[in-house]
C-alpha cells in the first residue's frame, strides 16, 4: 500500500505542470523524499535540492545535459544556459556506514532566459519613491547642492546584466540617465531617470540683524546695508546676531565683537548658494566720554526691569484707556536728554527713544517699548459674565419678593371673604 501511494504521488507530480517537485524514493523498508521548490529557473539563478529521510544517506548528483545546469555536492543547482536537463539523484541508504539499498530518481529542470527587469532602483542621495519593476521612467528634482549622484540597482534575475549604474555628474537643469537590463541576447529593458538639478539661489539678503541689548540706526531693512550704533565708553564688546533669508546661504562676521574707543566697523558677509556675496556693515562708535542716563521711570508705572545705566531696552504695558504717559529721565548735569516722543500712545506697540548727549557730543540711546492694550469688548470679557450673573441674581431676588407679596395679599383677601360670609 505504501509503495502504491508513493507511485501515485510520483505520477501526479509528473503529469501536473507544477514548479515544485516532490518525489519519494522507496526501496524495500527504506524511503527518502526529494523536494525541489522550483524546477523552472532562470540563467544564473540557483535552487537547492533537499532530501529528507529517517535513514542515513549518501547522495550522488549527475545530469544528462552538459552546459544547461551544474549541481554541486550539497545539491545546489545553478542555471548555466537556456534549455532543459534532467538531474539524477542517486540515494544510497546506509546502515553501519555500509550501503544497504540504493535508488535513483530524475528531476526535470527547465532553464529560461533571465528576466530583464530591475528588482530595485535607487538614488543614494535621495531615495526614489514608488519604484516598480514594470515602470520604466522616473522624474526627480534635486537641489543645486547635488552635483554628483550615485545610481544603485539590482536585476530581478542573477543572470541579467545591468549597465548605467554608479556615480553620475549632474549639470544644472535636466539630466537623463539610461539603465539597461539585458541577458546577453538581443533586446533588453531600459529604465530612464530624468533628474532635474535646480539652479543655485542668488539670494544674499539678511532676514534679521541686531546687536544684543542695543538699537541700530536705522531700523533693520534687508535692503539697507549700512547701520550705525553709539555705545558708552564702558562697553568693551557687543554681540551681533544675523540670519539669512535663504537657508542655503552662509552668514559670517557675527558673534562677539571687541570694541576699541572710537569707530569700529563690523562687517557681516552673506555668501549665496551661487557664490554671490553681499556685505552688511555696522559702524559702532564707542564714546570717549560718559553719556548715560542715571535714572529712568514712568509716572504711575513700573518698568519690566530695574533701571541700570548699561541696560538700554525697557518695556511697559498699559491699558487701552491710557493715551499718554509721563517719562522721567535723568542724566549727569552737563548731559542733554532728548525724548523722541510726545508721550502720546497709539494702540499696540509704541517705541520711544531717549537719547543722551554728553559734552564731547557722544551719544547713547535707550529704548522704552510701551504696549497699549486693544479696546476691550465687554461681550468677550469676564466682566460681562460677572454683570450677567449679578443681573440674574437680582432678577431672582426681585421675582421671589413679588411672589411673597402676592401670597400675602392672597391670604388677606381670603380672610376678608371668610369674615364676610359669616
């Protein structure tokens, strides 16, 4: 019965066109199962023959066609060229290391031409999205900084050859690369990569420029490249901050700047992606004499920080109803103070400059930022909610009083009616 079942399975596998081969080799009480997952492979492709048994085995492999396949001692099949061959598997059953039984089975192998497609395609510098072996054209845009790319790819079949991979130089604009997959025969499949390299940015403007704790003149504007700043004589250094409009541009000349007495020129350089350069300059005059406030206050208000003569920016918040403030500034007796504002406030941010000029004409400027609140809308404020609540409570009390009065009057009326009846 066991032999009949094995013969039936063998016949079924031979008749049906399946890619997986499973054959039992039976000799008396000995049995081994031979399995090949794929009996159709491509040129250059490999597949294993696996043999399983409860007995000890010694295996031998041969084939009937030269040049179609080769088989190694461990059962590795490799397709050499297009065609068909039969691999003969001789199974020797061992007992005490002696051959007691043998049987031979034949496995048909078909070797086809390699599949001329890519299993993978990628650009190392920027991964290629949505690759499919059956899509042969791709477009990708790369920033200007990429002047060289590396194209990577792998064929679907080991026997196929791939050309057009590796390092490629990029020009500005459109670059087209062809990747050919072939098997040594005529034809093949070509994949096309259309890579557009963007032009270099020529933006060399600044997005921001400031000197920490001081006010440059005029106020920063990307199109203005020259600024001035006066600092007191006791300021030994300043810190300059700047950011470029274009993230690809490089800014130099910022950071801590050591100051000498008199004129100091700080140059901030912006190097554009395309190599263009623009310079912003700040002329910092370190005063020879002393020109500083000794006190600064606003009547009825407290500044955001305690006044110090070497702190030059202060802020203050006022309600919407406040339209005018009184600024109190003091300096040395011989110094002149100019408050560059009439004290009237507009809604929102108000910047008031206080300039101190010493006898030797050196100046120092302080800034007071006054934020006047927007006009409050009672319907959006907590005050309105409180008012509504009070009105609601008053209405409840009033209604309760009316009900009590009504009840009392109703009782008196009922009493009079009863007396009249008597």
